[in-house]
């Protein structure tokens, strides 16, 4: 009978010389992200050089939210890799913490449309009045998906503010 690896074993594998073993270990740890030990390992993994591991960690960090997680996800919004930025924007959206409003507003200027759409979705979910002006600018976007998402987000914020 197959026994899944322990969290400690997966943490050990995160330090492996084999990049695929590291990625696999990160994926398995992400499935256990609500465990404080796995969460800590994923937080540390979010600093790894491998962009795949940073993206996996970013997606999983919101399963065990704390102030440090919010700060790290905001930092990952500025990552050089668009997959990591997208994972961070999606995690912030899912986290639902209003402290992410300003970083998500800044992410509206990202060069990757998927990061922008995730930022707009986060602002739709919990953005404040501070997001109104930037979202109004997005309504004029040449990208119809972004324009429509900005309209929806603006309507949601205005409905909340009434």
C-alpha cells in the first residue's frame, strides 16, 4: 500500500537537486497549505529561484492567511515572471483582504492581461472607493474583456458604497 510522503519529507524534497522533484514537492505541499508547517515551507518556497515553485507557493499561501502572507503576495505582484504575478493576483483576489486594494490598483497597469483581469476581479470583490478612478480608466481599454470586467467591478463597488 502506498503511503503519501510526510510534510517533513516534502520539505526535504524542496531542497532537492532535481528541479522536477522540487516542483512536485511544492505541489503536494500546496495541497496541505492549511497545515502551519506546510504553510511555512510554502512561504519560504515563495522566495525560490524557480518561477514554477514561486507560482505554486503564491497560489497556496492564501489558505493560511496572516499579515506576512499578505505582504509576500503583494511583493510577488512585482515578480519578473507573469505566471507568478498572476498567481499572486489570484491569491490576493481569493484572500479578500481590503489591504490588497492599493496593490491590486497598481497591478491594473501590468503588461499581462490575465494579471490585470485578476486584479480587476479582486477589486470587484472587495475594492474600495479608491479603485473607482483607475477602473473608470480601464473601461476605455482596447481589450473588451478588460473593459467589461472593469465595468462590472465599478458597478459592484458603487453598489457596496450605497
